[in-house]
C-alpha cells in the first residue's frame, strides 16, 4: 500500500468516525489494522497482531466485535466505505 492510499483511507476513516458512522471501536480497529498493513512489525507486536486478528465475530462484547472487524478490514487494505456498508 502506498502512502497516498494509506493517507486517503486514514482520512476517510476519521471522517466516518467524526460523523458518527459505524462506531468508534470499528474505526479504531480499522486504523490500527491499516497501520499494521502499512508499517508491518514496526506497528505493534506479533502477539498483538494475532490477538487482534482473532477477535471473534461472536465475542460477547459488541465493541470488541467491531474492533476485530475493523482491524481485519484495515489489515486487508479494504476501502473504509466498503467496511461501513457491511457494518
């Protein structure tokens, strides 16, 4: 992922967060996943990465479910608008 796409996706995620679309946990997870995709091991530890990837979609805490979904989408480099449509 190049710098322009990374910055565009981060700005768009911020705009969705500020507009109250999708929830704070979703966008915090997305931003962290996007950072991990862009910066690799320089962002977080391998253990943190594995834990974040494995937050289940049926976790009892809705904020954890949203964070996990956001993290995985960001790590895959998905367009934030597509993530918003699914959530």
